[in-house]
């Protein structure tokens, strides 16, 4: 048997775990905030998933809130990979980017 023939589990997304209504409910998937009528799926019992991928956009306050959840995931996994994408229509001030973003990450040994 070739390694490519071995089925691999698909990554679990937040949409799969939280934002999808139970199968057969007749409802359609919806996004929203807590209390918006979204029916969460029950999490699988026991360790059945090997990959988790979460993508979201956040402002400063939401990011500070989400960081605890990411830390919890790091506790469960041992380590997480973080990719950050930011765009600015006006462009980024080089010195603010260097002093406020790059240097703190470098000092924490998170980037080189």
C-alpha cells in the first residue's frame, strides 16, 4: 500500500465544530456571534481529530480575547503555528512596524 492511499483526517475547522447546525435539522449553516441563534455541534468524544485549523479576522479587542483560546489550543497541542496577515490602505509606518511589531516578536524569539 502506498502512503498516499492511507486516508488522512480532514482538519477540523471552527465552522465544523461551532457554526454548523446538527445534521438533519433542516437549518442552513450561519455565522454569527454567541447568542445569535447558531446551534453548536457537540464535540467528538475522545481524541479523534489530529488537525485543527481556525481562521478569523479580529480587531485589537477581539484579538486580545481570542489569544486565551489560542493559548488553550497550544496547551492541548504542545505548540501552535501562527500566521498573521494585515493590510492597510494607507500603508504601514516603517518605524511603528519595526518598533511595535517586529522588535517585540524578535525579542521574544518568535522571529529572526
